């Protein structure tokens, strides 16, 4: 499994669910969620930039918060699997 690529593809709802599941303080959860709400980007080409568009999936690439959020997601999933095992 390529965890580096996987970390860039975690849906934002999964991030929100895991932070809620691990009982992250509401203010911190709101701060992280607000960072991603309305996030926009452009694509640069040799012909110029495209119109900006909303990014609806994934975490910010190369963000220092990205590895931490990914570890939080992996921890919550691990706990869920451990509980489900007999």
C-alpha cells in the first residue's frame, strides 16, 4: 500500500468523522474543517492559468498538517477494526 499517495486522497468527510470519533476538541475540529471549506485552486499551463475551481476532495498537498491528519484517520480506522474483531 502506498501510504504517501493514500494520504492525499482522504475524503474530507472521513477527516471530520475521525476527528469527531477520537473526540478532538470542537474548536480544533472546526478550525481544520474551515481550512478546507471553500478551498479553491487553479491549474497553470504554458498557455496560462485556468479559471479557479473548488477543491472538494483530499487534504492540502505538502501541508504540515497532512501527515498528522492522515495518522488520525489511520488510528480511528484501526480502532474500528479492532472493535469489530471477535
